[in-house]
């Protein structure tokens, strides 16, 4: 996504270092796995069952694509289905489905993420500005 592209250009907006720094504190595989879970959980669910979801959320490359975009995709799919079937949106059922299909799996995953930025921030910003800049009426 465009947001991922621009975030990936700066060290301070990468998920990889956050997870790898946490794992580096472990003295064995079990601790490293626990610390990775804790690092992922802290920035997403803030508790094993999402007690304070999004409390410490971040806009980081990797997190946007593999967590937030997945949540939005599920939300849109659910709303489209409900509209097509004439059903009322069930927030409680949706929350449970989102937890089971997106949120919890992300906290339990072991996917690795880049540790170093990629791309030219200024160039990508110019491209995105060009892409999203409104065109004045009548100008083509």
C-alpha cells in the first residue's frame, strides 16, 4: 500500500526493529518466543484477549499491512455481506471474528520484518502527492 511504502523509508517507522529488539533480550528460544509475543501484543491487543485493544498502537511498516489492513479488509467484507444479505451488523460477533481471524493470529505469528529502511522518502512523497493531489476542475 502507499502508506506502507512511505513508512518503510524511515527507521523509526519499522516494525522489524521493535520485534527483533524484544527477541534479543531472551536467553533461550522459549524466552525469545515469549518476548516476541509480548512485543506484538503490546502494540495491538494489550492483553491476551484484547483487554485494551489499540492502546499502544503504532503506524509502522509491517503493522499497517499485516494487522491494520487485515482488520479493515475484514470489516469491509463483513459490512458488504451484511448489506447484501439484509442483515443488521452484529458488532459483538464481528469483534470476536476479528480477534480470531486477525488480531490473535498476528500476536502469535513469527513473521520477520525488515530491520532497515528501503526507498527514498522524498521521492515516494512526491509520487504520492502527485497521485492524490486534487486536480482543479476543468484542468486535465
